[in-house]
C-alpha cells in the first residue's frame, strides 16, 4: 500500500514525455487506471505548432447530484528534456530513499501520489464530485492549461495543482513575461564606422536603461516573496555578424517575473517608454519591442480554506514561489487554487533529478485526507 506511489512513479518515469513528444502515452497510462463506472472522462486533444498530437484529460467522478467538482487535482504530463548520457533519466531507480529520473520531481511524483490516493479510496462513496485534470505542454508555456481555460473545460471549487513544493502549500506565485527588443543599425566596413551605425552600441544604451528599469521594479515590494519584487533579466544578446563589420542588428531577450498585484503589462510599458525616450535622445536609434509572453501572477484567493487544510495536514505553513505555475491560468476555473507536491524545485530541470520516496507516501496520505474531507 505504502509502496504504491513509488511503483506507479517508476512506471511513469519510464514513459518519456518531453514536451516535444506526444504526451498520449502518459494519458493512456492514467486512462487504464480509471474505472469507467466511477468516472466521466473528457479528452481535449490538440496539435502543437510542430504538428505533434497532445491531449488533456478531465475526469470527474460520477455523482447522483451532478454538482460541479468540489476538488480538482491538476498535474501536467510533460517534462523538460534530459541529457542522453544520464543513465537514470528513464530508470525510476530508487537509491537511498530517492527515486531518480526525469520528471520524478517535476511533476510525475505528484501524479503518482494522485493515482495512488484515488486507488485507495472508495470513489463511488464520495458524495461530492472529485476531478482529475491532466495537462499537456506546461513546460513550454502552460499551453494545455490555457487551452482548458479557453474551453471552460471544468469549474471546481477547490484546486490542487501539483508542483514540487516540498509539501508546503503555495497560495501565490509570480507571473512570467518575456519579450525581445530588436535594435536596428546600419552595416559598414569597420574601417569606416562613420558610414554605418552600430546596432551593438545602441543595444548597449538600451541595456543600460533596462538595468535602470530593474532598479525601479525593485522599489515596489511584496514582502510575501523572495526576492520581494518583480525581477527583470536580460538573459541573451545576439548581435553583429563579424569582427570587421559595424553591426547592423542586435537582439536583446528580456524576461520579467511580476509580483501578484502587478500587471505584467506595467513593465512592458516602462520598456516601451524608455525606448521612445532613447529614440529622442539619440536621433537615428531604432529599436522595437515584441512581447512574447505575458503570463499573469498567481494571486492569492479571497479565502484560504484549502491552503489552511493542507497546512494543518502537512504541518507546514503556506508560502509563495517565484517560479511560474499553471495556477495563474487555472485560477479562472476555481475559487481557490493551491500548488502542492513532493520534491524540491531546486532538484528539478537538471541531471540527477529525484524525489524523496518518503514524501511520496506522505503526499498520498495528505491527498487521501483532503479528498475524504472535501468530497465527503
Ligand atoms: Zn512542473
């Protein structure tokens, strides 16, 4: 019984489900475990931009009342890529109380606990409906979750979104926004710089202003977070074509993570304004800004019944996270959302990813208790 989540997780880790692949094999694995006499199952398939088939699953327990689900358990089915030289990537091997493999922590561990929990509960006895929601393409922009929100695929009172939080309930998170600034100059032979205009020199001016914006963002605090403000990062610059050519183009990739209560558009506007100012100060400077992503923060709900319940079960106080989750999107489909799950995000997304097996048993027990409490 106690080992069930570990066994399920070993199977799940052995099914590769990197975002670039179809997630159907994971969906199929879960479908095999759901008793059709107890669950109504809806599938929401789509094709990703590469034409790969993706699927989202919404399963709701059958109930004579036909109520909307009291509790939804949400989990993404994709993982980040892995190094082909990592021999444990798909092994699901357990060593010293840790189960290794890609996705073990982010986030098949939670999925295994969810499946172990529902297999140990008499689902038909639940008075209020329980839902299971599996999403595709979380790691590449919460695509599946956004799809389900657009389709209004479900409305649940309480929602637990699985992510590695070390079994601490998380009730708020930063948003995620991404943009690209393209600076245009004029190419020339580097022996005659006056004939051209260096996009790299202009980009340097832009970057100095971005640093100034980052300082401005740091002045607006939300003490619930670490760090307690919207962070901004220039993660990439690509410009120029050769050492002896005045650069004709330079691209700057900029990312920011807005705190709850702050519209991600606000930083975008600050960047736009600064570019307009630079163009006035440096005649001929040409730069434009494309927003690639604007995922809102995960704002805390008006009530905290679910977070309080999970905190008392786990004995861990609720907290906030600085990484993006599906919660910001799925908040539209629920009154209260909490992010919760076994493992630590700092071990995810790298070779050697693992989840402690003790946390799997603990999470399974908490999920059973939450289901029994809320859906009784
Ligand atoms: Zn995840």
